């Protein structure tokens, strides 16, 4: 199973790009679990939420992969969960850090912060997207990464070019 992960800071178009890519390739995609978790919790997250979010993220990834044939598109993955835990709470449980390494994607499409911020009830870091982007760049230094920039159409085109190269 080839795992392509669409990853990046808040409000960079991850979910929409994941949907578009899954449709383009006729495959399955897994949404970012933390959004569902927040909808259900209806309260601010704390460090105590990191582990249930990680378990839910893994389950969503595994369920999507079980339904896919060759390629699965992930709207973030466990690496993102670990990165946000470090950023917000200063630490990540060791089992999550280990699992993130073991479950590393075959390709990361790292979305740049060069698109306008779109506010929603779950987003809170409009002024810190560049900081998060830098943390993703640093954390993914040893992973296969393609940085995706530009307007929405350019992002789609660049992502498809990167995935086509992986599949070739």
C-alpha cells in the first residue's frame, strides 16, 4: 500500500487537496481525525487528549488503507499529531513518536502557508502558520517530502506530478 500524506499548518488546504487527489486517483482518503474529535468533545484540547487523538488517527488511517487497493491519501497522519503535541504541550508520548516513525508515509506533500487564512471554529494560530511550517520541514527532514506551493490549481497540479512520479 502506497501512503501519500497531505500535511502542513492550519488552513493550507489539506482536506480539500486530499479529497481532490483521492477523486483524481479513484482511491480512498482518510480525513484528519482531530477535527472529528474536537467536534465531539466541544471543549478545548488538553495534553490528555493527545493519546486518544493518536489512536483515532491510526484507526482512521488503517480503515482507509484497508479499503484502498494500491494508494491511500491521508489528510495528515500520526506525525502531525506528534508535532502538534510537541508544539502545544511541550512533549509527545514516546509510543506516539515511535509509531509515527514506524508508520511514516511513502510521500509527504507539505503544503506551504502561501494561501490566505480561512478561519473556522477549530483553528487558532493564524499568526503562527510559518512557525508550524518550519517545524514540519525540520521534522520531515529524513522523509520523502515535496513542498506544495501556489494557488489552488497549482497545488493540485504539483501534487499530482509528485504522486505520478512515486507511482511510476
